[in-house]
């Protein structure tokens, strides 16, 4: 029997999809599963910047993020423009000088925020973005493989939902 940590994590992601067979995929459930597997905050965002699903690590609580993004249900237009410019996975992007990227003139409560941005593409079209975020711990090749696997599965689900409408 072949077994590796990456294979085990990939199977966990695939099982989330398998368990929703015949139903619409729950993006919040998928975000929670990805958080558990990749050990990062997860945001699943559509083309317009609307948050379809998100999940935070247990030790993350930022009132600025919750009040200015999560409760609004979308990322600010300027940040979404930044996301849309990424045509392939961008790994280990650092925030500038611990500045809050959502509220100008505010400092980020967390130091050393690192994000990875992975486009969600299906049917040859950009459907959204998968964002991974954590602190003090760079993303490695396995994390990127898992993110890209997750983005592919999310894209397939998004494409299927669009075609059913």
C-alpha cells in the first residue's frame, strides 16, 4: 500500500467532494476541509470578489477582517483587482510592513502574514480565486499542490452550478 502525507491530504480533499455527490457543493464546508488539511485560513472568492466560503485557523481572530470583509460578504474592489491579476498560483506573498490591506491607516494585528493566491479556472474561464493565508510559516510545494487540487475541484463545482442555472 502506497501512503504519504501528501496522498493522505489529497484524499481528504477528494472525499469532501465525493460526499456531496449529486448535490451542490457547500463552499463553506470545503473551506473548512481545506483549512484542516492545509493549516491556513481559506477564502473561496468568485470573480466579483464575493466570498463563497471561508474558514479561519483556530488561533486567528481579526475584528478588522471580520467587520470589513466577512460581514460585508466580499473583498474590497481594490483587493479583488489585485486577485484578478494573478493568472497562476502566486506563492508566499508577504504583506507590506504589517499594514492592514483592508483598512488604510490601520496596522495589521498579526505580523508576518503570508498568502498564496490560486486562480479557480474551469471550462477555460476564470471563475474565482482560492486564497490561503497564515502567519510566520511559508507555504511549501505540498501546500501548493493541495491548493491547486482544491481550486480545480472548486472550479469544477462552480462550472457545474453555473451550467445548471
